[in-house]
């Protein structure tokens, strides 16, 4: 299966929401996933296990490491993720169609994960003086 088929534009995602059954559980997680880390995969797997269908809205950080499309393909490859929505400018157009209780916003936590990852990589690159 080509998991890139799980990647939708905001307009495609809004149209798909109109077709879905109202009684099927849905959780939407927003985030940057820049880069996709094991912590992200664990978080997504946990949400999907407890919340039914999981949709990821892929937002853009201020200074991305990876292009949005590359990040979308990595996230879409996770079995726990039903769809990835590309937030063109803002995720709000899509999120306005979701009950607030079904939205998990991960922007701040995602920023911390990326900063921790970058710090870890830089620490590994430091050569001891002496």
C-alpha cells in the first residue's frame, strides 16, 4: 500500500469529514513532526489505541528542518495514522469542523521535542578539548 494516499489537502479533508459516520470516534492531533521522532510514534500509537480513527494535521514550524511533504510522508507511513492533513496556512479551517474535545494540540510539545533532539545531536558532535 502506498501510504502517500493517506495525505490530504485541507479541502479534501473537510469533504471527507462530511462523508464520515457521526458515530465513528475521531481524534485529531496537530503538530510539526519536524523531524518525526520515536516519541511522536509512541504518542500517536497511544492516541490511536484509545481514540479510534486518528487524523494528523501537519502544521509548519517557523523554521522547518524538513519540507512539509517529506514530514507528511513519514507520518502517513505510521499504521496508527488514518490520514495526514496538510495545513496550508493554518489548521483552523479544518479544525473548525471537529468537536473541540476531539482535538489534541501538540505544537508546544513538538517544539520541545525538536529542541531536545537538536541539543542531543549537537552534544554528540562535541569533541572534547584537551
